[in-house]
C-alpha cells in the first residue's frame, strides 16, 4: 500500500512539474522572441522566423526609443503614479483592515459585508467618469490613483492576516499603556511584512500596467503614462523612428524592431522587481486567506 501510494504521488508530482514547465515555456518564449527582435538588425527582422537568440546584435531600435522624448516623460509619469498609488493603497488598506480585524468592532459583520458587496457591484464607467470630472481631478495624476486606491479583495486578505496574529501580543502592549495606533505601527506592521509586500506588489504591478484609465481621464499627452504610449506604438502604428530621428539612418530602423524595443523597455523594470517580492507575495496571500 505504501509503495503504491508513493508511486502515485511520484507520478502526480511528475505531471505537475511537466505542466508547470510547459506553462513556463509558453510564458518565456514570447518574451524571448520580443527581446530577440528588438536586438536584431532590419535585414534580419524582415526575413525573420522564430529564434530564441539574435544572430546579430543591433541596438538601433533602442536608440530610436530612447531618443523619443515622450517615452522619458511617460516613464516619469508611470513611476510617479506607481509610487504614489502604492503608498496610498498601503496606508488606506491597513487603516481599513485593522479595525475590521477586531471582534470588538460594532457591527463588524455589517461593515465586512459592505466591503464584500463592492466586489460584485460597481457604479460603471460613465458614473465614474462623471464623478471624476465633477470633483475636478480630470487630467491629473489623482484621477489615476484615487478611484482604485483600495481593493476590497486585498482589504479582506489584510484583515484576515492581522486577525490571525496572536492576540496576546496586543494585550501585553495595551497593558504597558499602548493604544490602538501604537499597536498598529509598532507591533502589527513589523509582523506584517509578507502582507505588506503582497499589497505593494499587487498595487505596483497594477499601476505600472494600467493604461485604460489614462486614456479616459488624461487629455494632455505629456501627462500620459508609459503603457498608453506603448499602446500607441504597438496598436495605432505610431512611427517612433520618424519622430525620433531623421534621414537615412532613421529609415534604416525596422518598425517591428522599434516596437519590440519599446515593449522591452516598458516591462523591464517590473520584471526586475517582481522576483524579489514573489516569495512574500505567495506567503502573504496564503497566510491572509487561512482565516475568514
């Protein structure tokens, strides 16, 4: 019985690893192809098939992208949006989750139900647009960071994480004279680094990849985020080569090379940050979902 169980477990784990390996390959191959095209000269790209590595190295596509001034402006806007939006999300999420985690909170189930209700119903795009316009934050960074400042899902995850912490820690602190604010910032927050990383990574990736709200609320091109500029380059056929260079050298750069270079430039920062926070992301999500 034991040997059969071991064999079945081994087969199961083998299928799991094969499936994960296949999923990893299907995820990495498009990225490698984009990097390869971005580093290839125009004559190679024009007759290009599928290659994992470039046969020749040519950085002219990146030169055209870096000479495109609006890319740097959009980079700054995206970095500002990501940092500001993530900071606001962390503060508001923890300030909302901490009282909801307390069993002594009056009408605790009612307030939790109100939070859960927002996960299933929303005002819609037109009411949201009218609200943003009427409160006077159109065409500003606040229109990008305030509407989605608090995620109901992440609020509940943080609430469950805090509720799972030992109550004896807070009780001993209150015996020494600490109030709820001191307990939150000196005891709960230091013990909540996994869930902080989880919320920060979730919010940061969301803000970095967002473009739809920028298309709706931002009219000034110099206030647009990086992903919106990337969308114009990839989908609307905006010619970066013609705008960032001149003469024969500008025409020598293949359009696909420039597009892939812009794509790599836009995703590279978040790819560098994600691996360092991934372990906290998994740990925080699992621990925050144990207790309902």
